[in-house]
């Protein structure tokens, strides 16, 4: 493992530990029934992110943890704990809080109080029998429920694209409901909100309008249906006025492309809960790599290694202030 890679994972380990501390401070209980756990939740999530970040098997993750300096979990223990955290929802809450912390630190580094664009879209991460879809056609494809729906809200600020919020659900879950969960949780606003025609629902438009965000969503009359509600009429007028900004919707597809090319578009598991954790971990890793590059952007590679070696910079403490 290179020195840069080792430093990256050491910083990630510190940030994940910080998230667990924040969860406990915000009301999370550490009182559990049964035998005390040998490994904390942050250790399991860290192992999961190492697996996704370097696309390793559980056996290889065990070796990599030893290289990073973390106390080594057996690969069967990692597999069991990930499955348990996927079943009880504890892992999803942890990763959603991690993404939230990354956005807070990213906006602090960029010195930005709000975003220029919010762009919403959904994608899928395959698992289980995803290879069946290669030879299915038409309506047969929807009968193969072998992916998890991932709803992502991407924010653009000062030329940087960050994942502001992320939610996961079963295959073909309603993207509007997942987006509502994201909006209820985030505190940021943007100047414009971009989305495809599917988001032209009254509830979504009202939710965006309450935050004083301009929706740029295709809302037009069709052959059999006209725009009748006041919310959709207003959204239609905004779309006609700011139609040029809608061309920026490619940004969210760009983020999906980077994530799937970097971490893969399918997970080798038969468990939906585990697949959901992997999907959230991929977007959390994307955010952290953006955060890591933002902090060290002005530094050359050689100078950066020198600073690490002489311990003249402390990336973690700078992020946590």
C-alpha cells in the first residue's frame, strides 16, 4: 500500500470514529442487550468502506486492515456484522450521518453558505440475480427485482459537485418519497433545483418552493393531460424562464458515472440490506475523495508527502474544528 493510500484510510478511520461520537451525542444509545460487542459500529463501517473503496473480498479486507494499523477483524465477523447492520437499519443511519458530516466540512472548506444547483435523480446498484437482466426484455425486466434504488441529491457550488443527500430503497421504489426524506433532513438551500419530468408533482414543487428554490423541471401540457394546479403552473413558468439552466442536469449523471466506474455498479451479495449499505458507502466514499482533494488542492504531490512525513499538517484536526 502506498503512503498516500495509507494516509487516506487513516484519515477516513478518524472521520468515521467522529461520526459515531456525534450519533451518541445526538441521542444514540449505547445500551444493548446480550453479550457486549467486541467491535464497535464504526470499525465495521470502516471495513465496509475499505472493501468498496478498493473493491476487495472480505479476506483481502482483513489483510488491508492489518496494513492500515487497525485491529484486525476476521472476515467472517465482518460479513456477519455488515449483515446485522443492514437488517436493523443501524448502518444506514450511520452512513447517512457520515455523508451529512462530509457536506458540512466541504462547504466550510469552500466557504459557501448555499449551493448554486440542486440536481435530483435516481439510479440502481445491482445485487443477487442482476445478470438475469442481460437477457430479459420488455416487462420481464421489472419482474427481476435485483437492484436497490438509490436517490441522490447532488449539489454544485464553486465548480464542485457533492452528494448533499442520499437515500436507498427497494427496487423500483418511489423516487419522490425518497427525495422528500432527503429534503426533510438537509438544512442547505440552493438557487435552482433541477429534475426530470418525474419530479413535476405538486408535493415536490411545493417542498422546493417553501425553501425559496426555483424549480427547473419540465412541466408541459401533453396530448391528454393539461397543467391545472397552481403549483405546476408556476413550475411551468419557471421552466420556460430558466430553460437554459436545465442543460446542467448532466452533472448528476456524471456523478453516477464516476461512482459506478470507481466502485462498481453491482454488489456480490444476495441480501438487500447489505446491498443498501454498499450503495450508501459508495456515495460516502465519493464525497470523502472530493473532500480530501479539496483540502490538498494547492499542494504538489512531493510537497504533500514531505508534510505528511514531517507531521507538519494534521488533516483530521483541521476538518474537525
